[in-house]
């Protein structure tokens, strides 16, 4: 019996797949989402509308989508990786031509029942394509320049479209998320050292371009950098978000002011309290212990993903799981750093907690891919 024949026989089929679902991961995801429902209820002043109820419905839909994706064999997702990437890339092109603009950015496609943000879909399809690429590529070619250049193009092409929307936060997540898959696949560290050196040079060039005819960032993006370096320089303008966020964090203390008792939230001092800055609301109402609890749940999700990847002998499935875990980590790490003043404000939502439709659904589909990799991994001894 060949390895492939044995592998097919040891992969669960039919309803038995449900027994192999990583139920601990499902419970962790649900627990995080419930914290989000609670905070959205709070920021609405103790009402299910306009945020908590729609978020619950989207999570329910996302949970169903996760199970559907999980039941599909992982080899199918490997085979459609290029098509999925191409579809997401095409949607990014549509955004450039006929996308919906809001808040000075053109990032969405209005489908009537939901505003789809294609860049969210690209985060996952990029990981799928890179995992499929390195599954196909011989291991001894991974670090050869030509074979390194191809995935770099795969990463930079959508990143360029996202930057012009403009959406610097998502662009950074695409680049770093792609780099995580490349590193996990075994690309030599020297390439990453070269990228870091180039990044330092790019930052220097960006800062030098300010006020010139070849300015590389928008004025509002430079103001975000100024705010990050010195929030008190403009406490009622560009520094308002971080200033109010810092006050809310400090007032929360160890145990918080209590559910629905946060003054910064209740008195509307805290902007974007239901999206980007919802973690600040949690910290104010439940304090350090509440914030640490959410962080522990996030950490548990990452650990379960990495444990699944490390025990999976299928290269595509393993790289896919690591890539999605890395993207998920970047989501909450960047958001938390942003609202605590440890990183510039770049508009990255808190996963499964911040109010949002496409971000929630895409993330649940991504975890469906993780579950598919876990359910369909080879089992038994050859």
C-alpha cells in the first residue's frame, strides 16, 4: 500500500469528521466573541442595537461557515488557493474602480446586505497561496533567489493596491503575514535581515519626504506618527484618540470601574469605542484583569493552532495553519499596541471583538481552514 493510499484511508470521512473538530478552539473563539458582544452591549448604553445583535448574527453565520469549510478536504483548499487569491485580487481592483469611500478611504464594495472589504479576504487567500506554493516547491529550492522572488511578488502586488486605498495598517499586515509563511517554509534568515535593513532605509526616506513634492505618505498618516511620538503635542486634535485612550486605561486600574460604568465610554470621550478602541473600553470597565483575560484567550487560540500545525505531517496544512495563526496574532497585537500608545494608530480592528461584518466572517472562514487542516490530517501509523 502506497503512502497516499494509506493516507486517504486514515483521513476521517462523513459525519465522523465532527469528532475530529478541535472543539477547544471552537470554545475559545466563542468565548472571545462573547466578550465582544458584552462590550458592544455596554458601549451602546445597555442596548442590543445597533451593534451587539448584528454582531451576534454575524458570528452565528461565521460559525456555520467555519464548520462548512472544516468539512471540506484540505486538498481541495490547496487546489483552489490560486483561484481564491485571484478572486480577492480582482476584488481589490474593483475597489479601485468602483469602491465605496468612507472616512477618506476607498476600501469597500457595497453588496447591499454587507459592506465587503476585499483586503480582509486577501489576508487569508495570500496565506493560502503561499502555503500551496511552498507545498509544491522542492525544499532544496526554497531559499534560491528566483523562488524567493515569486512569493515576494505575490505579497507586494496586493499590498500596493491596499496602500493606495489608503490602508497602511492592512498593508503592513499583508507584508508581515506573508513573511511569516515564508519564514515557516524555511526561507533563509539573510533575506529577512535584508528586508529589515531596507525597512529602516524606507522609514528614513518616508520621514525625509515630508513636505516635499514626492511625499510618500498622506498628511493624516504623518499626523499619526507625530501623535505616536508625542500624543500631548495636539491633545484635542491628532492626539485626541490616544490621550483619551490612556485616560481610560489608567482609570480602569486592576479590576475596572464595573460593567457599563466606564466614564470615558459613557460620556463619549472615547472615539471609535465600538471598533478600533473597544479594547480600551474593556480595560476601563474590567481593568487589568479583564484585559489580561482576553489576552489569555487569544494566546490559547494561538497555542492550539501551533500545536495542530506542529503535529500535522501535511506541509500545506501545516503552513496554512501557521500563517493563519500568525495573521491572527498580528491582528490583536497591532490593535492592542495601537490603543496603548505603543504603536501608531493604523486602523486595525480587534479580532472577534470589534464591530465589523467582513472582518468577522473572513476570520471565521480562516479558522474553518485551520479546522479542515486539523480534521483531515493523516492519522495512524504506516
